[in-house]
């Protein structure tokens, strides 16, 4: 099974301005707990996996990775994920590091 090191989070720029500001405010701590939520009823992609950072919906796992990553999530319910957040041109940019115990 494939392993995942650094996953770029997509769609952050489509989050509300309030969500973007909240994500950007997490920058001083650099690394923040991450939760993944499959969205089988997502009208754009039934394989979509939402990414939450510090309880804030930051975006999604890239569509091309969702099926494999969904299988990985199911096989590793105890995975540890942390987010690295930077700000570029005023917009938060999020990537996720994965490790398994």
C-alpha cells in the first residue's frame, strides 16, 4: 500500500474569508492537528476527503489522491497528521504530513 508523506491541501482559496483568516492565524504555531472527513455525498466528487486543521475546514485532499488516500485512512485509523501552514501573497497554503505509529 502506498504511503503518504506530504499532501498538499487544495481549495483553501475557496474557503470563506473568515476561514482563511482563521487558518492563517494558526501560522505562529506552525504545526497543528489535522482531521480528515470523507464526504461521500459531496456533489462534485463522491470520493472527496475534507481536511480540517484546528477544527477549521481548510480544504480537500487532491482529487487524484482521494481513492488511494481513503483506503490508506481506512487501514490506518490511528495515523498521526500535522499541518504545515504558510502564507503566500496573503493566502494560507496548507500541506499535511502523515505518520503511522
